C-alpha cells in the first residue's frame, strides 16, 4: 500500500512573508526550458502545493519524485532550469526546497535573472542574483538576494552538478507595467498581477492574505485568507497595498468554499499614503476613513458592493476587516487608475 507524505511548510522570514511568489503558475509562471529533466519534469518544481513523497510509486524512468530531477551527469558542466515568472518584478529572495530529495539533491546551486525586455536565449541577458551556495537534502533554503530595483522576467536556477529540487519559490514584488481591465472598463487596483501585495495582518493561521489577490476563484479553502477562531473581543484585519493607485468604484468579496467559517460581516478602510513607512501602517490604519461600512457576507459566493462603496478619491492602501473572524477567498477593488 502506497503512503503519501507531505513536506512541512517553510518558516518564512519577514522579507519573504511580505512578498509574493512570482514563480507561481496560478499567476502565469511556467517552466521555460532546462538542460535535463529525465527523472522528474521541470514543471513540477513550480506547483503551489507542498511537495509530496509517495512510497512505492515509480514510472518508466525510475522512482517518481515531486519536483525537477535530472539524470546523473557523466560529463563536464552542470544542469539548469529557466523559469518564466508569472509577472515581471523585483526579486527579494528564493526558497530552494529539496524536500524528500536525500541521496539525490544537488550539493550546490546559484540563481541568475533575465531583465524584462531581454531575450533569455542570449547569454548577455543574464545577471547573477545569488552566488553559489551549499544545499542540504530534504530542506528549505530561504535565501535573500541583494536589493535591486531591476525588473526581471525570468530566472535560471543552476544546480551543481545535477540532482533534484522539489520546489522553487521566487519571492518578489510584481511590476504593474501591464494593466488589464474588466468588461466594464474598471481595473482591479489591488490584484497581485497589477502589483498589489499584503503588508500586514493580525492573523493568517489557515491561509495567507496574499491569496486574496490571486487571479480567478480559489479551488479550495486553502487558497484564501482564513484566520483562527477568535475567542476574544475585536476583529481580524489585514493591510493591502494597491498595485495601482486609483479611485475605487466597486468592491467584490468572494467567500468561495467558505461555508461554515465565512465572516459574518466585513468592512474596509482606506488611505492615500504613497511612500508610507510600512511598519507604522498597522497602527495608523485604525484611523483611516471608511471605504466600505460593515456589510453582511454569505457562504460560498460572490457579493458586489457598489452603492455602499464610499468615494474617497485616490487611495493607495486599504485595511480589510473581518467581523469577527473567518475566511475569504478573494477581494477585488474595481476602480479607475489615477
């Protein structure tokens, strides 16, 4: 009988918690090319779920592994994999995850970036992001990269000399250079693909606040933001930075898959605070103006609030309040870019 094991989640440092995974296929990331993926195809390395290990599972080439794995190299050189990021952006760091790769992990790795607008097929398009570092088997390797304002469209993971990597996460900030509007001409100002990101929150026990900003509808509760059950007075909240400053005209709240654990009510506060010190926002956001007064929510559905939406003019940040707690799959702030 086969047994499936699930890799433990990484303990994310602060710089990673405040970024989005630009290598997430849910926002358009894709495995572009690699030197070799004989044992495990490169696309598996980008899957958003945790890596798994299935005992007794084999395919035509050998033991089935959840990740990217090359064959044993018998000549000079090293293996590599190029990943097209879901959205071009600046890069803060990576997680090179070797979960379940024990006798077949690469002992070292490095990372290069291809700047937006350059051809990844050309050698001079690449710049080093992370110098060669030692790796361990069955481990998360959370590595920050030197701060840069350069926008990258692709990354290249180099492994020395060969082996397997379960997951690659590329933490960064999406660029808002490409904007797409809805049928009514309004733009989701807080969408992850437009550069929106989660900054601060009081609780995210069951799901990350960044999930609120993903495209499409969630496939399960794990793809939303869900807090623990509140046993004290007050309410839960998160602060989101809009990718595009603008005027919000319609607010969409989606509680997909949240049936016995959706918030009873929600509200939104907002401010125009470009360049604000993020460390102070948790405190000052309590006094922001009301964008959406407390409104009732329901189970497993989409609700649009247009008449209830207060015209505050141009804003850059919102505080999303759940009364008292619970889970929401998506938040859309449809509006007009400044």
